[in-house]
C-alpha cells in the first residue's frame, strides 16, 4: 500500500514507459543533489513527507512519469527549496532551453 501523494509507478498498476521515452521528455529531477546538500537520507525524507522509500526512489532516479503538486509542495517545504531547485528542463532535440 502506498501513502497519500505517491508517485505513480508500475507497482501502482500503471504501465511504465521505456527509458528512451522517459529521456525524450526532457524533465530532470535533482532530488539526489539536494539530499546530499541537505545531508539527508532518503529514509529521513520518507519519514518527514509521508511517501514510501520506493516511491521516492522512483522520483530520485528519474523514473517517475508524474508528480502531484501536493507532493512537490511537501518536498519543497521539508527540503527548504523551490520547485525549480528540484526540476529542470533540458531539450532533447538539441535546441537550447528558454
């Protein structure tokens, strides 16, 4: 059973896209760098925001296909950061972002 605000995964009954398709989206998650800067473990973050370690791991490793605003908000609150610190966009077609 997943906790409220869970990140969708194959375990939740949703079909997981191939790595190539995930890469083509261009959204990058920087949770791992923020955790290092905050000197926080995934387990500590899980306890503080109420998501399972498995769902946070999916997010951290860039395999999530979606994130709820409530989850993003809670991550920002606990990690004392902005959504732009957690997410970035990198075009996949070779054009510069912006």
